[in-house]
């Protein structure tokens, strides 16, 4: 919902100075697994390997209906609880960055009938009323009106409920991926290729929080550490001319766009890698970094078989539209309506489920879409919590700016 020009906008919250050095872009791992898992080896061995991934129940998830589209909530976990000493040195310990936040949050809409996958990103600072909180965590927070990434500090199930209640998107499964997932995935496929028009870096008043420093241009092969640095960068700058550095200025929203390009490049590299030894190394590198809810290892393997040949160019991406504002929770992203509901409807291929706790504006008031926008497309089917409907077609998104790298 656009701000009312007659109503003063709340003051901007203070700028967040330090990046949380988050465990970003673990989203790439599950998408790569979908296309790489067939790249050699026997089915029985693959089933054994995939079966090593930790799975658990998802009390709030909707049921998966055979042959129907379903939605996977993909979560990048920034917890340092299981860090090694080396990881603490590079990314901070629990003493320096306590708690758990979903600093990467994406919904993958999978349609087995059409062989399509679409991805919808939810900005981590989106202002919402959290659902399913435990009494102890709610007591610590003082209020459920928070940035959406605070839900994971309580539980994955709370985050699932919050996404469903705030956007009407039925979630059938979730994937949570911890710190080393991206680096290991990139390393085991031999790096990813991205085209850089300009040298780029991460610079927050002289502090390079992510470690991003790409000094060359052209089609470059990035290793795991470089890919992670690019995906983490929130103070992205490019060298427009020798010695002249220009800030991207879009913060987390620009980072989301760059993450999507990284995912596409990683899918392309994984899809082209048909070496059984590489496959074994890849699966072995991620089984201990991934947890899955609501989807068994056998279902994951069947999904991988079905999606053999999926490429980065096949992946449709979009982001929930928001605008920045100040709030009681600090600087937040406020969902724009009716644009957000219209996008979710196109993303699902059918009308979303009823929203029970709408996102919030900077004053803490619900942001709701006009009733007329809730109607399902005439060729779609009604939503019953299963994510069923026609194949999703996200509206064409703007091309990445030329200072952002793209797959090559």
C-alpha cells in the first residue's frame, strides 16, 4: 500500500551499520541438488546419500498432493551455534552474533506437471506480526510486531506460520541450510561463471563486511569464498571509472537480485557437471549442512529425477514489493498492496489463501489489499492449502543493472 501523502511518514530508523555476516544463499544448494543429483552413480547409492540429509516433521505445513504444485520455503540460517573455530574467526561467534535469523528467505513454487520452478524472495526486514511464537520468545520480544527474520529465532515452524499467515502462501516443505552450504557446493562443481562489467567491492565507510573484492572484468570463474562474499554484500559498490566507486544503494533488495543471478549460474554449472566423483563430493558436502521439513529424502530424489535438465534460464524470480520506512522495530520494509497480492496470485497460479495477519506499515497498522484483488485468475483453480493451480508465470522482471554480474 503506497503511503498516504496526507499522513506523515514515521521517521526513518537508524542505519544498520554492521552486516550480521549471515549464512546467506543456502537457497542455491537445494536448487542445485534438484538438477545435479542425476549426474552419475547408482540410484540406490544416491538414495542412501540423500537419505543422510536430516528430515523432520512440519506441523504447520500443508500436505503435498501428488502431481500438484507445491511450495518450499528456503531459509538461510545465520546461527553460529555449530561453527568450528575457523568459522568463528571468519564469520563471528555466538558471542558476537547471537541468535538465529532467516537472512535469506525465498519460496520455491514447484510444478511437476509443467516442469517449472519459480522463486519468490521475501525481504528479511519485511514488517509483519509473527505467528506461532512460544511464550518465552514472545516475552523476550515484548511484541509480535517484528521484522520477519526474527521468527526463526523461535522456530522454523513459527517462520512457516508467519509466511502463510502474512501472505496466504501455503507451504508444503521447508529447507534450512547452514553456513558452509554455498561455499562447499560451489567448490565441488569447480566454481561458477559470472560476467562483471566493472570491478566490484563491499564498502561500508571503509569496512568490507563481506570480503567482496573483484578487481577484474569479463567472464570470471568465482570460487566458493568469492561467491559467498558476493552473496553477502549489502554495501555493494562498482568502479564506474578508474578510482571512482559508486554505491548500489539498494541494500538487501539489491543483494536479493544478485543472489538470484548466483543461483542461476550455480544451477547452470551443476547441470553441466556429469562426473560421478563430483556428484559424490557435492552430496557429501551438503548433507550435513541441510535440514528438511515436510519432504522425505525419497521425495527429494524423485523430484531431482523429474527435474533433470533444468537450467538457470528456466528459473523465474521475483521479490515481494516493499518500500523502506521507520517503525518501532527500526528500519523496516513495508509491503506494497495491492501489488504484493497480485504478484503472489501470479506466482501461485491461483488466489492465495486468506491472509489472517496482514503485513504492517511503519505505524504498526495492517496493510491489506482491496477486496477486488483477491479473486483468482479465471483459468486457475481455487486454493485449498495445497498450492494447487495453473502453472505460475511471474511477470517479466527488470533486467539486472549492468553493474551487477550475470551468468556467462
